[in-house]
C-alpha cells in the first residue's frame, strides 16, 4: 500500500522534504511506519517521541492501522507567546 507522509517545521528538516510517498506492506500501522522513517531518516529519531501524528487529519496516539492512500502528518510541538 502507498501512504503520503507530510511533515511540518523541524520534522520537514529531519525528513528532508515536506512530503514523501511510502510503500508499506498491507496492514502496516503507525509504529511500523515510524520505525522505517527513523531508520531511513535518522534526524527524525530524536523528534519522534515529541511528534503528534495525524492520520487523514485526525490526531492519533498509539498504534493505528493505515490504509492505502492515507495521509500521515508529522506535527512537532509548537511553542509561542
């Protein structure tokens, strides 16, 4: 299955692009995708535990199943005043 990964702020820098398409085995979830991304883009590893993850616009925690064609967004924490 193919999924689209979109990254924001520091996650974009770590991923090396604002958007990537990934081919994953059917039935893969967020954990498998995260392990692969961190392996292929080591700069994501230190950010991973602080990222919020959204699947098709809905923030998810823990393991979530991914479907062909879904969008996964990597959302770093935001600070400001």
